[in-house]
């Protein structure tokens, strides 16, 4: 099963909203979502701390970030799943 990482942090309402949306869409596309707390890793916190939520695909490619709309997440995950764009 292909995986994506969902970079989040505790107490982030935007992250909670985005995680639910990413989870639903990923499930429909046969993708697994791994949650990663940016505050648990200094390098991740430095790189992405001000940008959460962030969805990372293979090789750490940013697929989506910030306010995660259903259309934007669907498009990003579908492109990743199909290996285009």
C-alpha cells in the first residue's frame, strides 16, 4: 500500500480538520496516512513548523499544505496515486 505522511502538531484545529479530510480521501484511493508530529523532530519543526498541516508524498514531496480543501487534497493524492504531475 502506498503511503503519505501527514505533518501535524497537537492543538492545531486546521490540522485536525485537514487530517479527517485527508484520511477519507486517502482511504478511497487505497493510500495509508501516517501521522507525524512536527514538534517531535527539530528538523521537521524547522522545515515545516510554520506550514502545518502538510501532506508529504514519496521522497518527501509536498503534495498539499495549509488549508486543505477537499478538491485540492483529492487532486494531489490522485496525481500521486497515478504517478503524474
